[in-house]
C-alpha cells in the first residue's frame, strides 16, 4: 500500500509492530537513513527475497528507497511472500523531511 509521508509517519508512530525497511544500496544508505531502519538491498535479487522471507510476517513493514519505485516493488514482493502489511513511502528518501541518521555499520 502506498502512503504519503504524513500518513506513513503518523501510522508508523502509532504502530507497536512497526519495522522500517530501507531497500536501497549500501552506498545510498551511507548518505543517511531514517532512524531505526534496517537495510536489505533489493538489488541482491534472490538474496533479497531470502532475507525478506526470513522476517517476521506478523510485523508491519514501512518500506522506502530513494524515490519510491524500488520500495513499491519490494512491497509487492513482500505481499507475494505472505506479508499482509507492507507500506511504501511515496516519494522515498528524496522527499523525506524527517530525521536522518548515519547507518550503524
């Protein structure tokens, strides 16, 4: 499901089962991430699918990438794997005006 930044943030704040998922490359993440995001690079192909499939499907996933295109594909893949709640951030990190932190590598 696609959400605007305002809806994504307000729903995320109220969600005790929320997991923030960044599907960008490591190089992109090094420029900054949304706090508490976990990174699983969608360009890993089958590796991405295996890592996603290992996640807890009872949680709610708030997914973003640079512009919203890859995260939309990630949400679609997650739905196909049995995730019921995967929310795509429309506009992605490019339009994000919330807090940004450095990734903890």
